[in-house]
C-alpha cells in the first residue's frame, strides 16, 4: 500500500518541471502529474523564459489547482538553473524532476516515496521507456529490473549501473541542499553533473523502484545527437570541476575510481559516438585527444577496479558492457565499432543503451 501524508498536511514529494518552448507537450505532462495516486505532492513549474505560451498554460493550471501547482517565472537561465530554482522553493521531503515534454504513469510518485522510506534511501531510481513521440513505439525499456539497494561508499562501482539522467530519480531534499553545485554549467550533460555530485553527497542508500513509470519521449531521427567541439570542451571543464569537488570532499579511492571510470564512459564512449556522426570531425584525432585528457585527469579509467573479470562476473549487466567498451577503445577499434552501432540504429532500428 502506498504511503501518503495528506492527512497531516506534509508534502512527501516535490515534482519540479522546467519548461522552455514545450507548449505542445506541457498539458500532457501536467495532466499525468495531477493523476498521481500519491496525493501528498506539489508540482513546481519553472518557466525558463519560454517565448511561447508555456507560461500561460502553467498559470492556467496553477489557477485550477491552487496549492498543488506552483509557478516560478524567471528569465532564461538554462536547464541546470531552472531545476535549482524549483528545488530551492520545494517543500517536499523528496524532490524529483520531470521534463515538460515527457509524461509519467500514475504510480510514478508513490513508487519513489514508498521505496525511499522502506529502504531508507536518499536517492531512488525508476525505470523508463524511450518512446517515439510520433508513433508511440517503445524503443527500449531501461532500469526497470528489480535491484538491491546499496550505499555508494560501500560499492561505488554499482553507480556505473545507473543512467546519468536527472529525470528518473528522486532525491531527498536534504541531500540536494547540502551537495555542491556547479560554478560553470555546460550546455549539455547537466544531468551528469547533478548525478555525480549527488552520489558524492549521499549518506544513505540508493534504491530502485523496479518499475518503468517514466515515458521519455524521443523524436524520429533524433536518436543520434551530434555535438560540437565547443560542447565537448565544456563537458571536459565540467568533469574537472566535479573531480575537484570529489577531491575537496576527500572522496575515497573507490569513489574516485568510479568517477574516473564514469569520465571514460561520458567522454570516451558517449561523446566520441556523437562526434563520429559529424563528417567534419577527425575521429582518430578526437580519440587521441580524449585519451590524453583521461590519462592526465582521470587516470584510474585504465585500471579501474570496476572493469575487470572478477567484478564483471559478480555484477554482469553494465559491468560487461563497460569492460567491452574499454577493450574496444584501447584496441583502437572505436571507429569500426561506432560504425556498426550507427548501422544498427539507422537500418535495424536497434538502440543499445546502458
């Protein structure tokens, strides 16, 4: 049975919805949040200087649902700042983020709160469905398997199992308020920074709902996202800032090794894959540059304790993919592997996610 706090007037979960130019999808998102079985929620809509009718839609919903929907209106400041604007005024015990062009199932909120309380967790991860907007086809279902809770400091390698998005996680607000915040926010991968810094600040369990209650919407033709060299440089700066924060907090060797390994995933796999879709990029030169950067700033990526046969046999899943990715990368076979991956996406419509 789902726990609810409506009887004592407390808010169990604050749902922060940053919005920029999503007027076509916003009503669907808000309707799905208003349909939650858990009633002790608040919905904080953050209008990030959107030039369309998004603010009008938010105000209309706020007027129809006073005390449930609150609107924060601010000049455009980007996704990172919009999320924090909502978090700073949140009143819930836990906070989650929902992108305004996505929607959720009716048990989305209750799954988070029930699992957080039963497992004593500060971070709860739910599963999600990658769904094509135009057709409704589900491309993949991820993070929906039953998994045991764990303390990040006890087994940092298990953090590599978790996708870095902010939108399929609930955080204890107390954790968010004490964690570090970025000084320089990159134009992409803000979610990565939020997750890495939340993991660093965690003092309690990470838990999993085991249910795919979040519909992450993708558009046809958008499964491959290119990046610019400037964006990659900004991500590198962001990771250096996160690494500095880990060192300032005297993170354990295990947590540092986790972060170094995650840096390889973000830069050596994800960013290299996106760069490989650009015809104006020298992929071999980009791989060499990335390798030098990782060796200098995240050296544990080469001999990570979470990328070996023993750890892979024990944990399987993401550990196997990580081991394979590093083997391919170090063998200089990334261009070939990425070409095959692009063929699978373009021609076979198969997308391998973490």
